[in-house]
């Protein structure tokens, strides 16, 4: 989902959607919001919505829940996908990880968060490449940095004039960036 308005639109038509677990239609109901802290500041923001496949009463659902997240959300992190994308672009452009993180996070987040995100991105790289290769073969790249090659492959698969490819990837693949 692009934003909170799109989440509200899903809720309006949720009875027409199929449960991803049991594949039954008409059993889904809204089950609350996923909230998390903003990247800058301490206010709570809506980061997604939970849905419940109702098995109460005479409903034939499975009783399980699932989440639908806004595409700019990185699961388990306060940082949004745009900040991570700009951080990666800064490192690829030649900045040190420290300088790129301090430029993008505007000193609102600790330096250790930047290093932790970098390690997670490097660790998830093989799974990301495998999913991208299912969509299109990797293009030739003269870049020596593996993450720069990943960016070229992302641009080829996502296409268009997207400026921030991590949220576009999450929207297209319907998976989180760090999901294995």
C-alpha cells in the first residue's frame, strides 16, 4: 500500500478479498493498526493494518491474522525505505558509510543504526538478487561494488522513473526488503 488512505480503501473492500492462509472469501475483518515511531520525533505513526480471518460464530475462516504494511515501511526499523535508499546511494557515490548515514539520518538516529542497516542489507543481498533474477536476468554492470550491481538490477526490474527503488520493490514483490 502506498499510504494510509490506501489502507482505508482496502478496509472498505476487505469482504471481497481472499484470506492468504485458507483462501476463503468474506471472512476477513479489520483487526487494528500497526503503529510505530516516526523516523524524526517521538510521535506514533500508522505503519500498516492487521486483518483477521474470522472463525467466530458460524464463520468458516481459519482464525489467523495477517498484516498489510505501507510500502515505505522497513519491518523492525524506524527508518523508512527512502532514507535507506539515499544512504546506499551515498555510499555507492563514494561517501563513507559514516558520512552517508550522518547526511541522510540528519543526526536523528544513532550511527550504530546505520551500520546495523548496512549489515542487514548486505546479508539480504543474495535473497534479493534471487527474487530479482526470477523477474529478469541481471544486466551487465561495470560497477565493482555488489550493492551497486544490485541497484542496476533493481532499476531494470522495477523500471520506470522511480526515484526510490526499495519501496517500489516492496510494492511489486509484496515482500519486505529484509524478508528471507
